[in-house]
C-alpha cells in the first residue's frame, strides 16, 4: 500500500468515526515528530499494539479486500498468567460496502463484534477441524445472548445495534452490505502478530511504499519512530 493511500484512509476514517458520535483517544493524532519525543510513559501504547491498523491483506486492492482498525485498549498475553493488568481489548473497525475480511479464526481470542451503525454486517461461519480446515458440522453461535444453530457456511446478517460472539477457532469471514459500516470489537487480549489463522495465506501487515510522510503512525511503524522501548 502507498503511504498516501493510508493517510487518505486515516482522514476519511476519523471523519466517519466522529460523524457517528465516537471519538478516538489523543494518541491517535500524535505526529511522527511527537512520537520521537515520547518517553517510557507511552510504552503501553507500543507494547500493547494500540493505535491505527490498516491492511489490504496483501490483495493490492483495499476497497475489495481490506480492513480499517484502531485498537483503543489492549493487554498482553502474559497478563492472563498473572491475572493482573488488562485482560481485555477493544477496537473500532470500519468496513467499506462489500469489502471483505478473509476467512480466519483466532487461536486465543474470543470476541464480540458489534454493528455500531451504517450498513449491515454479513458474517459467514465454519467450525474448524483438527487440522485447521473448514468443518462441515453445525455451528453453535450466540447473537446478543441468543443461541443459534447454523449449517456450515451459513451467513448471519446483523443490523445496527446487533452483535455476534465469536469463540476461539471459529472461522469467520465478513463484509458490509448496504453502506459503509462502523463496528465495535470487545475481546480477550489480542496479539495480531501471532493469533490469526487465515484459511488462505494473506499479508496481514502490508508492505508500504513511502510516497509521502506519514500523517499518523500505524502501530507497525512505532519501532521506527519511538525510541524508549
């Protein structure tokens, strides 16, 4: 992805999020220069992968296959060993109309995905087999506390205000219908570097062509600008 495209997505996302009555935290808008001046007081943002996350999953076509995410709060996996610190994560996501997030599951993270407004969320579901393929068995899932039984590959559609709980190892693929969509995600601690199992190989973190300076930093950029680790 070109940095100019990422910068444009950031500008559009901030406007869309604010237009729906949601506001990003102050660190979202720190410039690269401000990041260089930050000290150890900001280490949690870096270590816990907070902030901007934009990917085309290696597709080269963000509008067709891609996802915007901003991680607002998160712990680290070690917190579950001590039961101290944050044991949870929260993200805000934007899905363009018909934009696909490829089929995947999480080894450790259970999550609630909430339609916060805009279009309709479509989610296709499969159980996973012991060798991490798609199973042909019935899927048991909860939407807003209501248990549902589905056939393998069925699609659930969620209107604004509705949500789905996705347990670990449940394959899911999703997209928006009827317009751009704001999603909330509430989950266990999230480590995107290790906890995603995609059915088909993807590029989770895009290679970036630096055709202009960053507007704000992706969390994958922190190591280049923040020196207090």
